[in-house]
C-alpha cells in the first residue's frame, strides 16, 4: 500500500486513491491522539471557497473530500492529513470548511443554531462550538464556526445575513454589544453603537 507521502508524488486519481487507502474508514478518527512522523508536504490545497484541490485539480468526489476532512489536523497555523503512521502537510487558504446551511430551533436554553458544513457535518453553535467574528480586510466581518479540533468553518455570506437578522443587543462587561445567541451562549459581533451607525 502506498504511503500518503509517496502517493502525493503520483498523478491523477491514483495518487488520491493511495492517500485514501491510508485513512481509517470507521467513524471520526481520533487524530488528536495520533503523533506520527512528518513525511513532507503534498500538493493538496483547500481554497477559500471550500474547494479541495489535488495537484491543482479540484477533487470532484464528495466522499473522498469527506474522508480527507475526517483526518485533517491543525497544529498552530499549519494543517496536516494524519494517519496513525504518518503526517503530511497541506495548504488551507482560509478555513478548512464552509458553513452552508442554517437551521434555527429553540430549546430550554433558548435559540439554537445548527449549521451544516460543506462536508455534511452538522454542528450546533454553543459550548464547545463557538461563533467568532473576525475583521475582514475589506471592512466588515467574517464569521466562523468552530467545528472540531481547532478546525473552523467560514460562514457563507448568505448565512451571515441570516445571523444579522437573528441578532440582538446585550450588555457584555458593561458595553452594549450586537450579536447572536445559540445554545445558551451569546456571540458578540460588534459594539451596538457601531452597528446602529450602519443600520
């Protein structure tokens, strides 16, 4: 069986199959407990729009993308695909996932926001799965959802507008903030005064 690093030197779908063969197939692998040796970088990239590329060609099989996503690991600002035996580096341009669908429900804690990612994970925003709003280079905000293991999903612009519609003002440490609630937590987007100026 090819190792991931050797597979990365191949071409076309054969290289991808070699990488996939090294990935365990049952459930979500416990990559946080694996510490294999680093075997170099492979020519794989997750673009800012969530598209996965291998050797500059989009990976067209969603099942293969989901498989690789299950063994994605972040260490500092670097990203790796890992198995119990080895670790290879890949490039992530922004966040590794996109949040592409939103469902709003209510329970004993109040509003509950559930997001579907582009690899078909459902994540409920709340304890352990925070929302954060980072300044965008062009102004405004870029929203992100914590998925797992220091891996985040960028919330699409359409869903961000939905979050703004669901937003409310609350006092946080003596300052009135505009944000959104989910799972008993409140995630501030900005000072309420700044939001009112643009309303």
